[in-house]
């Protein structure tokens, strides 16, 4: 077990890429890591919700992290590697976490179990994360995302208790609760989403896990920099400009929307695994229209 904090910054939850036959597309993975490299991001998350983790075999999970780690070493060794390892039991979560650590992940991002929803209460969450953290070889980041856990939302007192564990170093809060952010930043280091990144920073959050950063990494990094240097006016102006493109890429049409945006703005994207379907041309046009004005900001930050 290690004991080190998670640095402030932008952590990009990347998609996994597939060929038309749904085999893993490592060539496109390399293109994407090269695209994100040297943009100022702090880390890349493999096997998050954006990464179709639930569509991968255990062997694929390991192989993608290994390849991704090697590519990060090639293009930008400053980038930290996080991996989603949540599962329905402590035993399986620990297995996935050990696999990820051996493959090169420095941190594990762990969803709470939710299949047996009726049995999941505050004590169950506390026991689950405590047991995982006790035995994990790498630090744990709790991933509180009611949208993919049958609406289960870990309550604030339980998160505050868990924050005292030496091997739990943060929370990725995909619940949109600014009041919770304010309370928890007194106890743990939080990561939040692009559409409410600035409000979260104002009450103590230290980072962001934005789907938007797959297409506009420099813009997300710039928002954090502006806040850190105290230019709140410019930070507010940039935040306002990022809300619509973040919604368009990460919310309107889910993961297929992220890949459609990448296809247009970065030149690659590819299919998801079934049952996820590609967006329609009308939906893609809507994404492009929403993102294009803000993408000019991204291009200007390359200079």
C-alpha cells in the first residue's frame, strides 16, 4: 500500500477505441494519448464510464492499461494513470485493482456496488470501501456517480468518514451537489465535472474529470490556471463558454457523442461496442454546432 495524495489538475476520462469488428484499436489509442500529451493535464483515466469498462474483458482491461502506460511514457511521462476498478464485491474489486496496479495504474477509481441495491446503505458503503482500501496496493479514489449505480448516492457523513482512511485520497463527484463539495473539501481532495468546475473550485475542489477534455484539454487546464492565479473574472468568462460544449459532448448523447465530437475535431473516434449506437448525422451536426465556437479557444491555446 502506498500513501500519497492526488495532485490538483485535469484528469481526462478517455474512451476506449474499437475497430469496426469491435476489436480494441490501439493505433487510435496512441493518436488520442498523443493529442492529450503536453497540454497540461494531470492524468488520464482508463476504464471509467467514458471508457466502456463494462464492455471489456479482464484481459482487455489489463492490456489497454499496459499499452496506455507505455504510450504515456513515450509522449508525456508527467501524466498520471488512473484506472476504474469498481465491481460488485470487495473480492472482485481488489482483483481488478491489483491487475490495474500491475499494468501501471497509480490510482484506482472505484464505484460503489449497486447490483443489490436494497442492501446498500451507509454502513455497506463504508465497509466496502474500507476493505478495498485496506488491501489495495494503490490509493483509492471514490467514484460517486448515482447515474450509473441505480441512483445510489453515498451520503456526506459516510464520505467524510472514509476520507480519514490513509489509502483513500479523493472523490470523483459526478452528482452535481455543490453543497456536498463544500463540506467534503474540508475532509478530502475532490474532482468534479467541467460544467460546474468553477463553482466547485470556489468551495475547495482541486481538480476536474471532464469528458470535454477529450476534445478541449487545454481549455479545461486554462480554467484551472486562471482560478489558481486569482483571475476570477477571466475564469468565470471561460467557464460560461465551456458549459454548452461540455453538455454537447458528454451529456446530450452519452459516449457516442464524445466519439462523434472526437471524430470531427480530432479526426478519429470510431464505434462503440454494441448495444451503444453511433449518433445520427443530425445529432452529430448539433454537437458540432455547439462545440465549434469554444473550440476556437482550444486552438488559440496551442500557441
